[in-house]
């Protein structure tokens, strides 16, 4: 079972990024998937969550209205569309799938800076 994140990069404030989380080795459609982020010295923070049905979503207050989580079970991928980024969004972003197992990716770095 594996999750691989991609899409993180350096972006200017106000810019947008789309992160991808590609799954393999497990029945992806039966898992709830979340995006977390973490900066050095701080605890990992839940950013967004999407249910198995793809209709149930939840967002941290700090990203509501700016981030959108979605899933494509045919492509076994979850996305995090991030708009209007600000420097406080700078972090390592991790994908997590919860079902029969608790699976984590290796993370992708997002840096928001001018």
C-alpha cells in the first residue's frame, strides 16, 4: 500500500497550486483521505478531508474558501486545489488514507514566498 504526493513547489503569494496524491496497492475507494501539513517544530495539522463517497468534505478554518479537496477513484488519486496562497500555507503537505489501514505518503513541499 502506497501514497505518493506531488505538485508542491515554490509559488508567490496569491498564487495557486494543485497537489496530487496517487494511491496504489489497496482498495482506494474504501478509504477516507485527508491532507495534512506540517512545519518544523509544529504538530501536523489537518487541512482537508474527503469521505469515501466523495461528497463529504471538511476543511480547516484557515483554508476554507481557498482550498478544495476532490477525489477521482478511477484514477485512484486525491487532489488538493489551493488558491490565494499566503506565506502561512508554507509547509510539507502529506496525504493520509484511513480504512482497514492507516497509510501515509512521504509528503510534498509547498513554499509560498515572494
